[in-house]
């Protein structure tokens, strides 16, 4: 008896719903037996169908159908008033014991099922999906970029955040895209879950082993902690490491999907070093690949390129996304394939995609890289019809113009931006050996002191310590800069990513207003002044501020979060793209000697060519430039910017793209130098 009581006690705690159901059924069985006995005793012998089991049947009939009393009491006068009253009582008790109890139980069971289905406790049996762990300001951009893919995608979000807030972020971002661009079909299936991304059980519940890619983002709560305690800024993110280890634990158990892509977003050197250490010790070939994305490093490199060649903002925003032309990669069939043989042979047999380079990944496996509207164009084997007599003459003494840059403000990418400038100056010098860059930095004293006032960088010609409220000093410096460098100057405004909430982008917008006022005053003083003669690169963190900046007719608005989101999404599909992206964003090491890394360059037509080419097709220009390039600096033309700033990319049918150059256009080139 004690064991029975113990069993009941345990089951009541562990499975209360089951015990309630068993109790309801047991009570009904007992009552049916008692009621059948009562009916048997009260029924006169003259009634048909007497007997205990018949009484049980009649009791069940009354349970299920109140009208069934007629089959039990066919003749009231014969049955007697006690049988009638007993039958009525049985029916009333049956309504409570059976009908109402069972209905209540089933209603609660259905409500519980609905509640559990909408919670994070129900296991999802799914495969081929994209998993996003943690949530931050870049996450919605990742999901938004999937709208441009031609395939249906399933996305599971697991974050220690309010799922309603996450869903609101997603809905706002997607609705903005639908409203501004339209034409999309709803191809995304998105499931959001509120839970702990580092929990092995919850990772198992979202079928982490059968996912095609897992994206581990920096946690918003970590950023909030750093904002409240600046001393913790950049001190490492152990939460990211814990999640990565749990994901690897799940991936290594059982049989995960082939080649699971794990993308890890890191924002500091400590976390990056630890992730790289994990990669070195834990990677198992064929099961998964791990790619760490150093957010500040990559964005710093991007910003340094944009301030030197602002048009690259437009180029990258297109090619780093799933919309229109993009970068693609495929493994090379020939392990000995060289860069020059790949490009020359491909150009001879395909006119719908552009071959770029061959790079070797882990184990020396070669990958071919392309620019194309899609993978089908890469496999197309249609040679371009060419005018065999078409030739071009390149300027052997080409050099970039001097570039003067003012940087206003700072962010966590400032050090990486300067590193990018330093690498550029190591690769590019004027013919007289002097630096191409001349940089002025205006920032507050604290930030400048943290960077050592940039004394080790000779291209930083002037450093001005000024708080954002020191309007006169800032405005006088910028006004003098605009007057002195009309046509070859760039003003870069950085948004401080160490602040959030209402202060997000506040400093950048303030700087923008000051600069715009200076430009407006310059127009009043000199009606012939061209406001677009000074390039402006403005960083904003919150896409909602885009329209505010755009109203100021800024040449280039950089939404930094979107760039990282695009890169993460592209690498999530093909992790071999990471090496390519890092290569094109990184100028050659000043100590490396000869140029070996390929980058994208913007070069003026009248300077790049010794003689302006005759009107031709894009296919003819691409092949003529490649053939005329020196062997140590082969150039592939990706497109050009017209005089009015419109970008024309040579994707799709190159033979059908007419090209007429005047000399004022800017070519988009992929080359070593």
C-alpha cells in the first residue's frame, strides 16, 4: 500500500495531467458499477433485459445520451418512482463525472497543446534550416537579405530576449523592404524562440544537427553591460564561446548534416583568439566549418576603402547581397589551376559571368571566384561575339590622385580604419615616393588619447582635440578643408557604437548638420561652388535614421550593421567566400614587398587608359583590358560609373551591354594594384 501511495505521489508531481485523466476514468468506472447495481436492484423482474451487464449497458447509455433513460425506464408505472429517480440522479452525476470532467480535461489539454506549441519547449523536427543564436541590431538585416534569394528559407531564432520584441524587429524590417521595393513573395518561414542559446537541450529542440548554417551573433545584453560599465568594453565575450562549444558538442554527436556552416560574430581580439583556438583543436573535416567574423576589423577595412574610393560603397552594397549581381564561388576541378589560366580560359568560353581569381582554402583546395547574376550564368558556355581587332592602350604610369580626408568622431572600428589606411599607404605611393593620403582627425580628447593621438602614422597630418559642442573650432577646420581640397577631399563621419537608445547616431547627425551648414554657406558665398565636389561618407547604425541623412544629399550613407549582415549571410551559404572577402578588403602588407592581394579599385577612365577606347560592348572591353594588362597586375573590369554617378555592372549578357566612354567615367576594376 505504501508503494502504491508513493507511486501516486510521484506521478501526481511529475505527470499531473495523466493522474487527473486516470482519476476521472477510475471514478466513472466505479460509479458505473455502483449505478448498474442500483438499477438492477430497483428494476422489476417483468422488465425486459434484466441482468447486471445489461444494467451496466443501460447506465453507459444514460451517460452518453440523456434520452437513453427511456430505454431503461420504458414504463414508469411499472418501473416505480425509485428507479426513475435513481436514473435521473445517475444522469446528473454522469454529466459531472463524465461529460463535464472530460470536456474540462480535453479543453485544458488543447489549451496546453496550443500554449506549448507557441513556447520554446516543443521540439522542432526540421532540416536544411538557418539557425540564428542571440539577437542584436544586425540580426533583422540578415533575415531581410534572405528575401532576395530565389529559394524558400526556414529561419529559427533562439535568443535570451523577448520573442515578441524580436518578432517586432523582424516585421518592421521586412515591411520596410516590402513598402520601399515591393515585388516580393513571402518565401521566409521564421520561428522565434525565447530561450538560452547555450542550452544543449534547447539547441537539440531546434534540430541544430540538421541545420545548414548556424549564425552565432554578439549578444545585445553584452553590449548593454558594456554601455553601463565602460570598463568591460572589449574585454571578451565568454557567452559567445559557451554557445560555440555547445553547438560543436551537438554537431559532433550523432550524424549532422553535411558541411554545417558555423558563423561566429566577434567584436574583440580576446574572443577572436579563443575562437581561432577552438577551430584549431575542434574542427572535424566534412562535418562542419567554423568562420569567425571580426566585426570591427572588417568594418574598419571597409571604411578605409570607402573614404579613399567612396564609390565602393555602392559596389559592395550590391555585390555583398543576394540582390542582383553578387560574388560566387565554386571548387575548381583542376587542383593545379592557376589564376591566369582560369581567367583567360573562362573569358574565352563564357560571356555571362566574370571570372575573378583562384584562391586556395584549407588543405590547398582551390576555389574559383566569379561575379554573376546567379550560378546558372556561371555554367553557361556561350562565347562572346568579339571584334578581334578591338584593342585598348593602358597608361603604364597610372597613379591615384592625392586624397585628403577629414575624420569626424570615433567608434570601436577607429583603430582598424587607421590600419587600413596604413596598409594602403604601404602599397600605394605617388611617383615621387610620398604618401597619397593626407588625413585630419577631429575627435574628443579622451578618444584621441586612447589612440595615442595617431602619432605613429605619418599620413595623419593633423589631430584636433575638440568636443562635439566646440562648434567654432570644428566648423573653421572643415571650412578651410573644403576650400583647400575642392574635388579631391572626403569627409567621413563616424557614429559612436558605444552608446545606444536615444543617443544612437546622435553625434553623427550633429556633425552632419554642422558640415551641411558649412556647405550651404559656401554655396551662398560662391554660387559656382559644387557641393558634390567634396565626398561625404556618413556612418549610421540605426537604419531608421537613413532618411534623415539622405535628406542632406550625402553622397554615401553607410549603414554599417547592414554590411556585416550581408557578409554573414553570404558566408553562411558558402564559407569559402570569407577568404575572398577578407582578401579584397585588405591592402597588401607594407612589409610584403610585391603586390599579391587583389582588391577592387575605382580608377578614372582618362587616367587609366593611354587613349580613350572606341565604343564597344562590355564583353570586348573586359577582354581587351585583361589582355593589355601586365602579367603582374591583370585587371578585370567589373563595370563603371557614368558621369552622373550611375553604376553599370557587367553582369548578364556582356555582349548586349554597349559601352561608350568619354574619359570622365570611373572604372570598377579587380586587380592587384
